[in-house]
């Protein structure tokens, strides 16, 4: 994909903001924003690995809340047939600006309400489930969008991370109180950050098999605890080595020190 060289005067604000993030996500390392970049790149690579495990190209993939379409376009360039989806219809044309090759369709709107007569092989929802008031219903709806035997890939902040102060979903007596504030962007819009046991529970209730959970991005990778000031002086391969080493620690440790969860789920085959 190609990054538009410069912001044009006629662009809407949503395009301008997307271009700002694209310069970080698609551009070279930026010493002032390395925590964001390393976290994004780790999350992107984990997502691509889970999609590859779920199905090889040319499987059909739906990218939910795809925003400026970086994952959509990457998957298309790898041979997948990808459907871009977002509530913000204006971002479809911004995504088209970056297109170079591959099979991409555009479907704006609330896909969970629209549904589909032709289910996908894989549905991807990155950094979305933490913005909804009913993550259990959301996951169940994602499962209905894939064909029997198909897969769902999600990423979300790890609720077990030691810096998380948000309430547990399974301890909230009335999640509907958050319906008026759901779907807000960025960290200010986070409602519940799922713990691994909660994810397993709502996956089971949604009729999905949880095949793999990966935790990633430690405090060095994401530049928290004031470590962002050190990142410009730490070689990238050293950051990658620390990330790899911390992922290999026992689960009781990683569930507390890793900030992000990536999960692969499967819709069981229907009985004949």
C-alpha cells in the first residue's frame, strides 16, 4: 500500500487524523512515538499470524471497524479477498487512496445489524470489543458472520494488565448503562477490558471455541512506566528480544505484565 505524501486542503478532518496515524503505522520508526509504533506493529503481526493459522489465501476475510484500512490492504496484498467495514463511510475513500493491489470490497455501516447472506471464512475485529457495552453479545454476533468452521480473530487490551483500573465485565450488574457511551474512539472510549477467564467464558456462551490466546506488548514495548524515554536509545532488535522473552514467561506472569490480548476463535461445524 502507498501512504499519501501529504495532507490536502480539501480533506475532511477524519482523513487528516487517519493520515497522522498512518505516518506512524506505515512509516519509519519515530523516536517521539516508538511506544505506539512498537505496540501497533506487534499487534498487527500477531493478527496476521492468527489469520494465517485460521485460513490460507484466498480465503474471504471481513475486517470490522477497519478505520483507514491498513490491515485490510495488508491482507489483500497477501492474497486474501477482504471486505473493509466501518461505521465511518468516509474512510472508505481514504483507504482507496492507499490501494495498490489485491481483492478489496467496501461495505460501510453497522455490519452487525446488516448481517450477510454469504458468511466469511474469517472475521477480524481489532481493538473493538473494549468499546462496546455488551462484549458477550458482540462476540456472538461476530461468530454469526463466519461460516460453520470459520474463525474470528480479535485483539483487545488485556484486562489482567497490572495498570488496568476498569471494572470487570462479569462483575457489572447492568452493562446497559454504558450503551450511551459505546463506540467512542481511543482509550477514552474503553468500557471493559476483558480478562482471559472472561474471554473464555463469553466465547463458550457465544458458541465459539477459543483456540489460541496470545498476550503481547510489555511495558518496554509500549513505552509505559516512563520507559518511553529510554526507547529511542534501545535498538529495535533488543526491544523485540525482550518482547519475545516476556511472552515466554509463565502465564501467571504474562497475564499481568502484557498489555494486549490477541485471540483466535472458531465457529464449530454444524451437525448434518
